[in-house]
C-alpha cells in the first residue's frame, strides 16, 4: 500500500531527474511504501523514466504557460495516492534516510507539516559523481543560508512558531499530511514566476492549525547556493520585492504587510463589539446575545465610539463590526469609517462570529467598551502585534480578558473581552480543543470605559 507520494516539479532537466531517481532508489524506506509523481511544467519533451525502478512512478503534465512550479505541485498532489505528500524540488538530492525522517510525524499526525534540512553542495562534486550517503570531498560543502539557521533556532525548530514562521517553510524539502494539505487548499496554481507559493501555502496551513516542525535529520542536498547566493544582489532584491508585493495581499502576518495597511485578502484582526454594554442584562447562562453573565449594562454612546476608536488605534488594519442598533445619529456618524461595519445584532448582542473561511487570524470580541487604563496613554499597535505573536508562540488559541473583583473592587469578576485565534477554531471544528488563557484586562493596561467617559478628553489627549 502506498503511504507516501513524493511530488517533484520538473522542467527539462533530465540529468537532475536521473540523479533524484537514483537517490530515491537508495532510500531506507521500503520502496513499496512510496511512489514518485513527476509533475512536468510544460517541457518540450516529457521526462524519461527508466525501467526497473523499485518504486512506482507516474508522470503528469501541464501546458507551458510560464514558470508555474506551484501549479505543477498542485497537479502532482491531485494525482498522488499517498496519505503523506513529500514535496521535493527537482534538483534536490535526498540522503538515504530522508523519507523515513521527513515522513515519521505526518504518518502519525494528520495535522503535521515537516520542513527538512536543505544543505548545499558544490555542483562540481555532483558532476564528478558524488551522491548522498557518500563522504563529501574536501571543500565541497557550501554554507547554508544564515536566515534559515537563525529562524529554526529562534523558533526551537518551529515548536514555538507563530504567524510569521511561514518564512521558514520551503517547498524544496516540504512534507505534509494530506488531510491538512487539502483542508488548507493546497498549492495555489495562480502563481507564475519565481517564489512565494510555499510561503503562501505555509500561511494557510498555519491558519488551519497545522503543527510545524523542522526535522534536521531529513537532509537533502541542493547543488549550488540558494537563490540569494547565486543571483546578482540588485536583481535578487527586485525579484524578492515583486514576491513581497504579491504576498502582501495573500498573507495577514505583519512580516508580509506590516500592521497598518488595510489590504484586501486575509485579515490579521477583526473586532466585534456589542451595543456598548447597554440594554443587555447578564441573566442566564452566558447572558443574552452571547454576553457573559455579569457583564456591565450602563455604558453609553460615547463609550461605544471611544472604544471603537481605541480598538482601531490598537489594530489600525482591523475590520470592526459594531452593533449600532441603539445608537443615535451623531454616534452613528462618528462610526462612518471604511473599517467599521455598523450592524444590528439579534437581541442586542455582539455581531455574529465570522465563518471559518472568512475568519481573521484573531477575532477580538469586546463585551463592554474598553480603553487604556492610564489617562493620556494611547494604544501601541506594535506592542499589540507582538502580543498576538507571543500568544501564538506559547500555543494560546483563546485569551479571555476579565475585569472586576480584587484589587479594584468593582463587583464580581466578569468577562469583558475575548481573543479567539482561527487555529483554535479550526482544531475545534476537527473535534480537538483550543488552549485557553484567562487574564485580567488590567494586566494589559486596559480597563472598562465606565459610565461617564470623557470623549472630549480622549480625543484631546488628556483623558
């Protein structure tokens, strides 16, 4: 039974494919457990597959419409039979133990994504007959990219990954369980040209709750240096800038678009706000309209406007949905902002939670109006962005914010807000559980707005 499908994009490089076939024939994983799918990106002649290989091989082809490695990988994955997809670039040379090391986690865990270790060898050694598993000639090993080494070290081999860790997922040595690959949507076939498609897929895998790992023992060699080392620096920067401009509309993480531009595409943060805490009692399990028991009931229109303003200062690129059903014309006019959707929520509760397909990385639900606790203090967007990354690195998928009780003595402890990560929602949808942390909102320097907020003072900077 085929458990693993090795998927390789190909374009008119028969010598490279022959070397890869030989390396796969030397794998310690039994040949009956894996197959090879060669996805030809429009070569003028199809690749030649020799007879007598110990593993099965199939070739799929697409038309030559430009450099479409992402579409080729997607095509190969659709044709594959394995429950684990091991993507290798066509010029990679896996060591004999590569497949066993790369596939161990994905074979056990349907949410697993593994990035192997790509090492670099002088092409002259390969041309002279060197193959993985043999000793390297003196001086033949080239340096690995420092940014990858540093990234894996900082994230503890991706065990402490966050939304920005997509940068350390490279398709040259990528192995992924089919279940999470298909849930994420697979490689995007619309990419044309060099680079970006693996990072975009990695971002979607992350949002789906994938467990990322860098497995150092899964080693494959690339003849020559990586892209940055083999290109003219000016040309390389232009290529990378074009890639960055494309990815900015596809990845919500701050490393892809900063945290201030309100671009189309996936959102990093969405804010939902109930009707200012007004007109909803806290009776019953969870309160009316989804409000927790004990929620405040006395905030006014000024509090709603102040809280929305504070939230958008904290998350400048967020989209906010506000229950405006109880607001007067002047207050509604203050919310005439393209980032704010005024909605009428059932029973005066919070606006509905977005569908998973449209959910931001973080959904911020505000049960009662909040603002910085210290007079004159203003929200810090950079600090807020870093807080979300810290939560992700710690594996926290839901953050419950509370107020009241000791030491402020303002009544019983109550939930005033909740941050819910899309990764936790995805896992819950698959029958898993999300990791929750409860924290007094004062620990973040925030507090409920209260009954009589000073809106003029807030805007003026003295309150």
